C-alpha cells in the first residue's frame, strides 16, 4: 500500500539523494549540486514554514519518492513538486497515486483550491503525466510550462 508520511529531518539524506541525482536535476530545472549543510538548513526552514508541506511516499514502508507543496502567487494556490525515485519505480502507476494522496491532503487540511505544476518544456513525459491527471496548461515562459488543477 502507498502512503504519505510527513517528512522530518531524519529524511534529509534521502531527500538530498533525490535532489542531487543528475537525471532528476536535469528533469526538474534545479541544476546545481547542493551540499549537505546547505540542504539541512533549507529543509529545516521548509519544514517549519506555514503552508509548506513535504511528504515521503512509501510503498509498504519503503520510500518510493517525495511530494512537496509550497505557496505560489496567490493565497489560494500551491505549487507541487513530485518525484518518484529511484527511476526504476517510475511508470508503475506510483506517481498517479502519490499525486492523488498529496492532493487529498491539501483538500482536507488547507484552504488551497488551485495546484500549480511548473514543468520544464524539455520534460514532455512529466507534462503528459500532469495532463493525464487533470492538470491544464495555462502559461509558459522560455523554460517552463505551467499547469493548473482546480480543486472546486
Ligand atoms: C513525473 C513522475 C512523478 C511520474 O511518476 P510515475 O510514477 O512515473 O507516474 P505513473 O507511473 O503514475 O504514470 C506515468 C506513466 O506510466 C505509465 N504507467 C503507469 N502504470 C503503468 C504500468 N503498470 N505499466 C506500464 N506503464 C504504466 C502510464 O502510461 C503513465 O503515463 P500516462 O500519464 O500517460 O498515463 C516521474 O516520472 C518523476 O519522478 N519524474 C522526475 C521528476 C519530475 O519530472 N517531476 C515532475 C516535475 S514537478
């Protein structure tokens, strides 16, 4: 069974491994390598901030990825970031379930009613993933396409 648990500082190493994975960096647009100390400060700060949510997705208690929500432009909007990891776990339907569970949490526990995904234009599989999960493109710049899911 796939479940989400709230990330804690003890998950820092797992989160950093994903963040620093070369392929993940290339697919997410965060291209720089992050050092341990910088990561710990960033995560500690993230976990204490209002309307910032970080989950570890687990399949039968083994981590299969992460999903994160953080404020976007408007008070009712949240930006999602989702990664299924390692890559051997991808394309098995886990991403779809993790997305659904994350959004369920947001629905039940916050006033947020729009979820925004910002995806690199060079990452067509992720764009398809969000489109197939009811997100619609609403904006693009040179680098990214922005997709939105309305919860009401
Ligand atoms: C985007 C991402 C989260 C999707 O996760 P995933 O677990 O691969 O997603 P799913 O398996 O639910 O769906 C992906 C595709 O796999 C296919 N798939 C799902 N279950 C399958 C199965 N059992 N057998 C074969 N194919 C399957 C589906 O066709 C699906 O494509 P669709 O969206 O066109 O229906 C993942 O690819 C990832 O972590 N990418 C790197 C980080 C990233 O780019 N994140 C997005 C930006 S925030």
